[in-house]
């Protein structure tokens, strides 16, 4: 992953557990400014709090709706570009 060429980071998890948060930590260490979208199954309140900790911009529930995914990507990229200017 090159921060110079990426507009977003999109990751998918079965559920949010400690190994997954390790990956989120690595992503944030490498590209802290890029919008991060997570796709997973339903989350309990503790898992949702973990996502906030890693500044996840959006969370999408499975099964994934393509229109919802495209809207999330578009909004994430626009938000990131607006904050850079």
C-alpha cells in the first residue's frame, strides 16, 4: 500500500477481534490520514467502540449493498480531499 497512491483503505473482517485490531493499528501507523472503511457482520457495542478508536470513517454491514459501498467510498474520498485543502 502506498499512501501516495491510495484514496481510501477498505478492509473486511468476519468479526472484530484482537488480531483484527492489530491490523487496524498497523494501517493507522502507516497511513493515519486515509479514510478507513470496515466491512463486517453485525457488531456489538464493544466492537463498534474499537472502530472509533482507530478513526474508522464508515462501517458497512454484510451482506454488502453495492450502492451503499460506492456511496461510502465517494463520501470518504470527498471528505478526505476537503480536509486536505
